[in-house]
C-alpha cells in the first residue's frame, strides 16, 4: 500500500485527513495507531509519514480540515447576514450537536492536556479560531450590533467555551428544552447589545 497509482499527492493527503478524522473520532487519540489511519486511507505507513511527521501533527491537521465550522460555513454562504443572527443560529444548534467533528475536537482537546506534542499545534489552532471570531465581533461592533465597549477577545473566548463545552455535554448526557435554551440565549445576546438598543437575532426562526 504505497502511493496509489493515478492519485496525486494532494489527493493522498486528503484521503489521510479524512481517514484520520473518522478514526480519531471513533477510537480516540490514544486508541488510534498511525497504522490504523494508513490502512483506512489505503496507503502505507511510509506514505503517511511523507505527509505528516507524527500522530500529533495528523490529529490537528485533521481538525483543521474536518473539524467543526458551522459558523464559518454560514458566514461564507451569507456574508451580509447579521453577525448576531449567525451567532444565535449557531448557539441554538449547540445543545443538539452529536457529530463526528464534535467528537474530533474533544479528542484533540483531551490529547492536548496529556501530550505537549499535541498541545503546541492545538494552541495555534485555537488561537486562529479565537482571532477569527474576534474579527467577527469587531465587525459587529463597528456595525452597531454589539457593544464596542466589550472586549472582542473576551467575547470570542466566551463563544469558544460554549462551542467546546457543547462537544463534551452531548444530548445523550444532558438535554435541554429548545425553547428554554433559545430564551436564555436571546437574553444573553441582548446583554451584548450597545446601551439603549436590543440586539437583533434569529432566535425566533
């Protein structure tokens, strides 16, 4: 199982990332061997190491390629949509999440606590996510949707905490009524609005 005939290096890399995302999500970081991922991708261990230096590099690369990105996808699909509305839409979905990307981020976060080789690239990944989120917050502040007195960095961190926490507390562990969660989320979002205004949101949609 070396390089597959007719398959480019880029296609082989994508095969490996897809296989890694699926295997890590199913078996966990500690329960996954490099050989398991190579086999799932249909390549040799040598072919895998030609693209990734270690299992730690692979899990973070898989997370970048196949990790949770609902907000980014929604924003890309409709960049003119209210950012506050996008945040509420994603926030409403969080308590219901039960997906492979969510399991993948959990495995990466747990591995980062135990393995410095995973922690280093994860710090970069989380920093990039936080910076992107903070950029959205600043755009919303400039547009009058969010209070400019709030720290964009702190609000981005708050959103990341909600997102990562929802990957851990899945519906099978603890469920919440959708209407009650939406009411709470709407109240929280309204607290972020500029003084004397009410943040618009799609909570009722």
